[in-house]
């Protein structure tokens, strides 16, 4: 008769407050970076098909510029929230 291993349920009760804070910080950074790469991938950033490193650098630089310009326009229009936890008046969104 073989014993089945106990199933481990990952709940917030199993980790300390320090681990929660660490996970929250890492998650915010990971989320922000993944959104940027996802947006650039939609613009055709998976494969850079150019001849030469100089042209590849220019193409990547232009993709970065376009991403930043699109983000700036969305921020100015108010379509997306600022990621630093502050609202448009500068007051903190975290209570």
C-alpha cells in the first residue's frame, strides 16, 4: 500500500508578513515589466528583422519611443492610472 503525499494548499496563512510584503513588491515590478514587453510584442517586437546591429538598435529605439509616446498620450487623457500610487492631484491613493 503506497501513501499519497499530502496536498499542500498555498494560502496566505502559510507565509509571514515579511514574505507577503516581499511578494507584493516583486509582483508590482513583474507586472509593470511584463506589460511593457507585452505591448512591444504586439507592435512586432518578438523578432527584429534587420541587417546589422545598428539598424536593429534603431528599430528597437523607435519601438521604445512609440511605446513611451502612446503611454504619455494615455496618461494625459486620463485613460490609465499612474503606477506610483498617486492620483492626478498628487494625493496618495493608498489609505
